[in-house]
C-alpha cells in the first residue's frame, strides 16, 4: 500500500481496536519516513517512522511498525515497536506483543499481556476534570 493512502483493508484495521473503515491515512509495511507528521483523522503506521507526530485524534501503530518519535495525540494504539515520548490526552492502548521504550503520559493506559514496556509512565486526570472519553472503537 502506498505512503499515506486511505486503507480499505478490513483485515489490516481489525488487528487493533479502531473503527473499521475510518483510517484516513496509512504508512504501509515496507515504507520508511522521517520528519514531522501533523494530521487530522485516524492514521495507521505499519512501516518505519522517525521524527515527530502531532494530532488531536487517533494514531494507530500496527504490529510491523518501528517508530522512534515524540508523539502527541488524542489516542495512541500500539501493537508494534515504539521508542520515544508518547503523550495522549485520552488513552494509550498497548496491545499484545507491543514493545515500548520511553515515556508514556496519559490519563488512561491499557496494557494487554505479553507487552514489553521499559520506561516511565505518568497518569494524570484530564485537566477539565471530566471523565475520560471511551477508548476508540467502543461506545
């Protein structure tokens, strides 16, 4: 699949808890990108990425991804490898076989079994004092 092309493959999207059919951009397996990524909507990375990522929405890091970045997002869903700083205003989800090295800052963090995490975690409630919104893909 091409760099930053809309994904229509349901099997690729169902590997993590995202809303099927709502991936707006996609960095496919075998792709490599370095720089600053700022986006709206939902983006999925399955290739290699290095740099900065910024969004108020959802970032999905697939099982084959290798990311070295400073990430600021609404929600971050990780099934691959990430090294760096992850800041989420809503939730960080670490799925089976995810490997994270660095810092996670989020009001909510979920972690499945068989996740490798080496770093620090800071969990603060949202500044508005409201309950956190539900995780992506849930009601």
